[in-house]
C-alpha cells in the first residue's frame, strides 16, 4: 500500500497532458524540473554571471556573503511562483536553457554600451541612441506578445490570458498610486495615517474612564485622594508620566467642610491633553523620541521586474515561446545577480 501511494511522488503533481501541453492550465508542477529550474535561476545563472562580470569588470553592485544568501532565498520564492504559474513544468527544456544564457550575456553586453547606461526614472535625459534602442526593444516585445496572444486565442483561453496579464501588471500601476499616497501622507500627515495612534488613544481613554468609574467615591473623608489624582496614577500605570498631569494647588480644599467634588473635578480637556502627551512617544523600536522616519519615495521600475512578469506568459510548448522564455529569464537573472532584488518604491533623498 505504501509503495502505491509513493509512486510518482518525485515525478510531480498537476502535470496534465493535454492538447496545449499545459498552456491552458493555470498551475502545474514537476518536482525534478523545478529543482533544475530553481538551481538555474538562483545558483548557476547568478554564479556564472558574477564570475563573468568579475573577469570583464562589468557593471554590478558589490555584494557580501549575506547579500548573496538573501538573493538566493528571494530567488527561490520568485522561481517557485513563476515555475508553477508559468507552465515551466511542461516547457522547461534545452531550448529555454540555451536562450537563457543568450539573454543573460547579451543583455550584460548591451548595458555596457556607454549611452545605454541609463535607468527608467531618468528617461527625460536619455540620448537619441538610448531612446532608439529602448524603442526597438519595446517593439520586439510587442511583436512577441502578438504571437503569444494569437496562440492563446488558438488554444481557446484568450479570455483568461489577457485579464491575467492585466492582473500581473497591476503591481506596476498600484505602485504609482502608493507612491502618490505615501508622498501625500509625508507632506500632510507627519505622524503617519493615524490609525495606530487612534487605536492607542481609544485604549487609554477607555482604560482611564473604566478605572475612574470603578473607584468608590468617599466624599465623607476629608483625607481622601482627589478623584482626578486617581486617574493620573491609573493612566500612569499605562505608561503616562505622572508629572504630565497635576492638580492645581490653588484649587485644594480650604476646609474639610467644602464638598470634595468641587476640588476634584477634572475637565475633559485636561484628561485628553495628558493622553495626547503619551501618544507622542509610542512604542516604536525604530523611533527614539524624535520625528517618525517618514519620507517621500520615488518609483524606480527595474528591468528584472519587467521581465519577471513577462516570464509568466511565455507558456506555450513552441520553439519561439520557449526561446522567449529563456531570453526573459536570462535578463531577469542579470538584473537580480548584478544589483539584487531592489524595491520598486525607493526612499527619496530630500
């Protein structure tokens, strides 16, 4: 019985054999092919590139051992996602492997051209040569996209292919919205969006009122501590400074015959002022009694992100599609191996 259950365990799961060779299947997996695929993208490809870049002194970032380890762990996550959703369980083979290294080294040589050492955020200062080469690259991508759309239509799942492409690229459009929201909050909300402050303020107010209402009032005893002082000590138990609230000595009872409540009445404004003082220094580990580390950010779309998204849609068991898969995966590896998995939204130095 155990032998029956374990048959095919290393061969994979969800590996359907259909007329489209898995192109119309959203999720597919093959264990052995995934191991080879992930080793290529996370270890072999980056290692070969770094050695070649060192030999020819190509443009790259310096990386420590810890940086390489972080890249490997991130690469495993990215490779698993694109493998299972990009139909590489069916299409990964020698064609993809060959064009992978062609894309890796061709792009590495291309970006060494002086007028092509540009980035997308600085597109306004691009030279004519940089514009020409980039527009040719966009045209080639559009031509390849046209063929893949036609193949999706022939396979009968175009109604899924195009919406999924829009969904995959949504991170790019959402990043623009997040950038604008972050910069607006930096200018107009220096304390952040205020959600955490509001929650903490609600807790402090509720706790102080609960403690105050639960204390018995002994108006007959002239030595009883004023009720407002009780609230001071109780709020202080939550972290407030006991010096932040104090009774006005001028309002102390002149005689024990005076009603005690006339001298222990606390205004709502004074109580809230004490709570607001506590909200200035919330328990943030990265803040030391100073301004919150809020800053503006700028959108920096990296080429590894662009070609990683394209790698999901070269899912057809055709020579041209497998070649395109190798090219986009090679360019993706060049970006991650040379510079790391840089974020799309970068902190802006002001």
